[in-house]
C-alpha cells in the first residue's frame, strides 16, 4: 500500500487528475448537496439530488463523497481495474487518515452524527440510456464513524460486484469506472414508494421504509393518476403484511398492524400532492422521471429522481415446454454455466445452419432463471429464429407450445414455402441423419459415464475431478443437441400426421399410432422393477421384510439365504438403473443408488398390488396400434403417394420417439455422473475447510466451483454466496410462478397466492380412456413410499425417475406437458388414461379425493365431500 505524504510524488497521483495532498483540499473529497457540482465528480444520483436541493425541493440533508475520494483510496491501496477480486481488496483496504478525516468532518458538520443512509452514486448511474437500478449497494440507518466508513467501502466494492460488471458489459460501458457515495440524513418514514411521471402518473406505496418494495417483499398499493387534475383513475389496494422500519441495530422487517394491512397507504390528498411535486420534478429535468419518495411527519420528501430509461419493447419469457426439463426451483450448480452455450441455443444451431444463418451474437441466450425457475426468452427466439425465411413469430410460438390457445393457427403461405424450400430440404436431410448421430453420441457419453463410475475418485486430485466434470458436461451437450433435434423432428412429423389424420376423419388417432413401441429405456425401467417384485414374492420371508418398510430392511435381508439372493437381484437392478432418480436434471437430488429405500418402497407397493402382466399390457397396446394403423392405411389407399408418405412419416415418428427417450436417458445418466464427481469435489473442499458440508456445493455455479479450485474465489466470498442463495431458495422454491412473464417479473409476494377449489379441470387428453379413483398428489416420488394400486397420480411433471409409480397407477394428471411428454409416452405404454397441462392441479386436487380422469376429452372431475355422485 502506498503511504500518504505532505510531499508530491512524481508521476503518481497526477495520472488520476488528482493534485491534493493536504487538508486544505477537503472540498475535492467531499461536496455538500447544496453546492453546485459536476456529474463526473458526484455521480448521477447525487447530481440529481443536488439539483433538487438547489431548486428548493424537500430532500434530506446530506453530502457526497466524490469520485476523487474513490481514486485516492484505490491509489493508496494499490488496487487497479486489472486486479482480480477487486471487491474483496476494497473491503480489506484502509481508508487513508486524511480521507477518513474529511468524511467524518462532513458527517459531524452536515448530519451532526445522526443516523444516515449511505448510497452508491456512479457517474454512469441514473441516465436515460442506463439506470443501473438495483446494481449498486445502499445502506440504511448507519450510526457512527466506523459504520459509516465501512458502508462507504461497501458502496465502492459494489462497483465491482458480478451483477454490476455483467450489467455494464451488456450496456457497453467499460472505461473510466468510478464511484461516488451519497450520505443523507436517515428519516423515519411512515410510508414510502415510487412515482413514475410518464403518460398517466403511476404511484406505488408501502408502509414504512421503501426497501420492502424494492426487494419485492410486499405487493404495493397501486394508483394510476391522470395528469390534468391529478385525480385517481385506477386504485388497487393490496394486502401489506410486513413493513420495514428503523431499529436500534439498523433496519428490521416487522408485521404491519392489522388495521393497516388492507388500508390504503395514500388518500386522494396525498396522491394529488405527490403528483404535483412529481410534475415539478419532471419540468426541472425536462423528461419523465422515476422518483423515490418518503412520507415523514405528514410531509413528502424526495429520496431520488432519475430519468425513466429509454423505452424498449418488454422481453417476453415463457416456461412452455422448457419447464418439463427443469420444473421446479433450480439450484445454481444445475443451471447452465455462463461459459457454455445454453441448451436451447444448442438445439437451434443445426436448424439455423441449414439456412446458412451463422452470424449470431456471441453472448446470445434463449434461457434465463427468474426467481430460480427456468424460462425461455421468447423475444430472442423471435429475433434469431425469425431470420429463417417465412418463419413468423406465430409459427415459432406454436412449435414450442407458447402460442395463445385462442389465437388463430398460423400457416406458411405458398410464397413462404418457396422461400424456405432450399433450407427445408437441408433440414429433411439433417432429420434423416439423426439416427447416425444418436449412434455416435450415445456410446461416446456412455463410455465416459462408465469410466467415472469405475474410477477411485477419492484418489484423484481435485483438479483431475474438475477436468472430468467439464468433459462429462461437454459430452452431455453433444447428446442434448441430438436429443433437441430429434424432439424438433418428432414435433414436425407429429404435426403432419395430425393434419393427414384429420383430413380422413381420424382426428386424435395419432395418439394410438405411437402406443406399444419397443426398445424404450424408460419403459424397461418399470418392467424391470416389477420383475424385482416378482422375484421377492417367491419368498414369503423376503416379502415380509420388504413389506415391513423398516429402515434396517437391507441389513435384515442379509441374514438369510433368500434375502441374500434378492439383494443380488437388487444389485443387478441398481447396476442398470441406480443412477436414476426424481428430478433427474437437478444435481442436488439423490439418486436411487444413494437411497435404495425408494426402490424397496416401490417393490413393497407392487407386492401389495394385484398381479399385473406388464408384458401383456404392452402387447395389448401394440395390438391397438396395429389396428389403428391398418384402419388409417385403408382410408389412405385411394391415394398411393399420400399413403406411402404417411407410412414413411409414421415409421420415422415412431423411431424418433424411442430414440428421443433413449437420448434423454443417456443425458440424465450423464448428469448423475456429474453429481458423483461434484460430491467427490465437495468432500475435498470440506476437508480443505472451504465448505462447511458437501451439499453446500449445490449453491455454487459450475464456474464458481472452478474458481475455488484455481484459487480465484476466496472462502469468505464462498460463504457469502452460499448463505445468500440458501435464503433465496427458502423464499423461492415454493412459488407459483407464471407460465409467461412480459417485462418485469411480478413481485415475489404475488406468487405466494392460493387457488380456489374447482369441480372440473381442463387440460390436454393424451392417453385415451376414463378412470375413477382416489387422488394421490405427489411432488417428489422419493417422499411417496406408499402408492396404492389404482390411485391416480397427480404431479407437477414427471421424468423417467417417476416410472415406478406408473406401474400401479390408475391414471395420470400433470400440470405441465403435452402429447409427446415423457409421462404421457409411459402412460400410453402402460395403458393409463392421462390428462396433462392442468394448471395448479397439485394445489386444487387433494390426496384422497375421488376424481375422474377422462384421457380422451382432457377433463378431470373432482368430487366434493358433499357430492353423492360424480359427473
């Protein structure tokens, strides 16, 4: 660290444009908000506040610590923009005595040592082109000199936080980075909120301090006010259960008094006064404003004013189709790493290449995680996929299941078909070559999976383990790319089949034409588990032990010959299927080999059920398929060419359905292998005292684990990330997130709503038949040890790890999914009526309720307790 001196050091501070060396230059470090100042010196937030103060607007007393103070601190602590972990170095750095003295003197002079709010103020902040809202840190109710100086360093450090760096990169800002800090009197606000002055005035208000509004902890009251007379034209009063207020130790969130929870925060006089004030602020800055305000002692004060960012079309996000892959909250380790192409882009690349489209932005992304849930960026999809001639946004939406059901179906016109014909022929050739690609990528991935599972991971170095992780990830990407292309081919072929069938009066028959398909790995899983139960039933003693469902069942089975023989069968089953589990795309979820009691529970369920011949059931499904195929082909016999095309398309549809399931099986097995590797890495990080326990690794990104291994992420940073993300998971993992988000996501509180009971639910009928039975709502198959024969499985979504429940299920109801979803394919193979796409099914339907599932019409009837019969 450099040392302060009374003498100028040649060629040093002058490089920064800094010439102060003694206390006579205090004004360069600190500026009163009442004084005229420059944006470059005090940053956007403080500059705007200064203008408001000098024009007589009600603003809390305060001062600004300038960007020159930041430069001075950075220079004397030898921190440069090229350094790694700049934020940590700033926190660990020492504020030079001269600078500390200047800050503390201003604190005494302007705020008289009273509690204060400390807020970042960057020169690039609060601009029309980039607001930087929420990117930098603010601290409320700071008391005393030491706490003030620490808060100042935290504000400086936030300039280099990962979100801020990524935001600047997105906005193209990379030079002349500095940070000023605004320090203002802390006011005990009765109410707080924001005011937007564009078009009609829009007001949002909460009780207490405004951090609950910014943090999404409370749904605010919402007012729309016309600009002429400032009368309220729309008023939405929310239920405000918590509020933030000043406490002895800082700020605390407390319950709102019951009388105020549903009461409006502002009356008409308040809204009129606030909008009048807002209009004057807009006039001052000569553009629409985003204003933060507080109500203190019956009077409004302004905390911030910034231009409303340049208007852009809101981004549209959708969970259609993609949510089946990762249906719930996704831990950070299971998310697509930022240094790899996301799998939606990966799946689109071959199609784009067929049309010669290669000039894609390097950082293009189709996926994002909002509140921890996966969403597809529909806006980006339209912009990129729309480069294909003739491919309209409507066609794209319909192909991925995002289209509005009430919207008319889009069709490619003849002129569009002519445009896309050359590329379409390439697509057809590409689709016809998918089998060869699958035969290449599946063995390539299986080879590494086998290698990982047979290695002694404990003897490997942490660097070797990390290399294996990324190699497995890269091979998995290859598998997924073929899987995505196969899925796209399936959707296209299936769509053509539907149109031909509808034309000959066989609408809906397409579901029968893909039943009873052989060679599907996920169907084999259920059949093999059933065989395991059959083997157990040969010994009454083995059956008795398994049906006892004791925790020590495995140990008890080792005590007698028949038990040992069953355990050998169990080992063989685990060798083939032990790396399966529920939520198989989620790395934090244990696999069956780690928790064999799930398999034993399923075997116990089968032992309690009536004898079922799965082979016979699947043969019956095959017979139905053959009969439906013969019927359709007879109707098409009048047109030999159409009949030939139909047969070839049906053959490929059936082949690709099986291939898609087998590719997915390989993909999820690769993810299970990555889990094994990451647990081995975690054990070593626990031994090194970097992690407290091995499951903490799931709260880190893949790239962050790599940074820990290379020494670029320190223990203190790791602890902070894990603590923050554990809190996030606790808040977000049970949210009822919307399928579509337009623009800004709704506040978290809005997503904690309950649903109303209903007697009839609608969805998509995907496996024909009607069944009545008791509902069994299952969110995680590992937590459903006793699934009774004939119960109707009600689930958010299913993957291959759910297959054992299908064997004895009477029917299936899913919140997500479509005709070609995994759960639907298995349901058809096992002859189970299924309705999918039933919104909030797991919340509306209760375990034990008598329900009827009509898999032909796509309806679910729920019998209420008072009903004597059902529809």
